């Protein structure tokens, strides 16, 4: 699995719109899918993502990472682990340092 895109915003509304799109975007054959979100605690729903954004400190940075799995070798268990690690505050601070932006604690 490779990261093909990493970007960020400080705008909560743009971050929420991005979350909505990720959860509800169309599948390969134009069917409507609801994708699962993951946090350190396991699976979460879209409302939990909104709550995290609403509770974030003013000036927080919201990252969006896009992964592209290899369909032939896709391993959903390792994808969940990777997503959990990517969603942690520690990982966010690490990404912020590498991107030269400031992330809240």
C-alpha cells in the first residue's frame, strides 16, 4: 500500500466536506458505498469524525491521506492497522513536522 497524496487544511468545513466525500464516494461500478472509518479505538462513524473536528483546537491542521492498495495483494487487516496509526495524534505531529506545518497536541 502506498500513499499517493497527502494534503492538509485548517478549514473545518473543507475537512468535513472531504470526510463526507471519502465516506460516500461512488464505487468502481458507480454504486453508492458507505466506507468504514477507523480511529485508534477501532471502527467509527462519520459523526465521530465530525465531533473530533469540532473539538479540535482553533488553528488545528486536518490532514487527508489517500492510499492506493494493490488489488491483487490487498490486505484489509494491515490497511486497518495503517489507518489507525495514521489517525493518531503522534502520527499527526510527525506528519506536521515533515510538512512544516504546526499541529495541535
